[in-house]
C-alpha cells in the first residue's frame, strides 16, 4: 500500500519585520495500520520572507523530507518485522555438561 503524508502543522516564528526566523513543523506518515509524526524546528539564517511567501515544498526541503522518508521506511520495517528476541532457558541444568 502507498504511504500517505499529511501536514499536521507548520508554525512560523516571525521578527518585527514579519519575516520568518524559525519554522516548527509536524508531518505525519501513514502506511497500512502504522503511522508516525515527525517534528522539527529549523531556524532561518537570513530571514527575508513572510510566512505566506513560502511553499510547502520549501518547508519540506528545509525540514529534510528525504531523511524523514528514510526514517519512516526504517520504522515501518521494524514494525512489520520485529526483531526476534533472545530467551533465557531457565530450565537448563549445568550438571548435565561434561566436566572437560
């Protein structure tokens, strides 16, 4: 099944000129019955744009969407294929081993 990506929030922090100095973003990934929401804040080194002058694509690039894609794939893989857990054999009797 395909991965669905959904905007949860994008909150700009602006300076006195109305330009964005920092973005805080939440972006949700869903595939089948598994979902994960990524959160990230990113400061803008040279604030020069008002919030409405950004595009969603610019925000995703700023937040490193490729990294989120990779991390979601890894999290989903572990969810679908959980690691096998080692178990302790409490019934093992050491006296059954040879001495040498």
